[in-house]
């Protein structure tokens, strides 16, 4: 899973610490998420999207090779 956390954080002119405080996580966790070393829980992904005022899909996304065969399952 890839993400746009660093890009969105830059748009808001926030440090990793700023985002951490707004979401209740550590600065280290923000860094790990930005590097895709850590996949956040659904709850944390929703919190991150909410502080940026965007949808979860605007922050987190799958790369083409991560998509299930035949597209998204319903």
C-alpha cells in the first residue's frame, strides 16, 4: 500500500510532529507510514484522512500489482 501522507503534510505545512499530535500517534509512526514501512489500521487511516479533510482513498492506495485479479471485489 502506498500513500500521500508526506505530500499532504507538506501542503498543510505541517511537520511530522504536527500530524502526530493531530492524530494521536508518535512522530516515528508518521515517518514509518510515509516510508510505507507501516500500514495503519483502518481507524488510523480514517483519522489521517479526516485531519487532511480528504477521503481515505485520497491518502492511501494500492499499486497495480497489489490489486486483486479482475479488479476490485464486490
